[in-house]
C-alpha cells in the first residue's frame, strides 16, 4: 500500500461543529469500538497492516449566533499507508459518521 500519489502522508484539515466530548464519543462509528486510542489532543488508529490515522484536535471554541452558542474545533487528520483511493473512501466514511440529521 502506498501513501498517496506523491508518497507523503495525506492530510485533511477540517473545522468540526462538535464539542471535544461529542467528537471523541463519535470516533467508534468511524473505527469500531475500542479500535481508536485517544490521549490528550490526539487520537490514533492503526490496522496492523501499515495504514495509520492520526487525528490532532485543536482547542474547543464557541461560535455565537445571536443567543445561540455552537461548539466547534479544528481537526487535522493525517493518513499514512493509504492509497489516494483508500484515503478518499476513508474520508467519505469519516464525514458520514459525523453527519447530523435534520430537516
């Protein structure tokens, strides 16, 4: 397995509309129960076959709209050992895991 088309880690920076607690609580939807290790501002996952995901969580902040307060934080995902196609498929799964329903 490669590391993207240029051989480097594939990095995605995202702004997530979640509190840190809710973000961490949702990680098992992406990786499965007990598959992701969380320590401080980092979460890591490895499949034992060379693929690894490292997630750096920025500080939790708050966006205010009138009287509404919404938590958010910056997140950096670093994927190593993934081909471009595998990384794209992983990001689709990641994004779907964090989608919220609404009407």
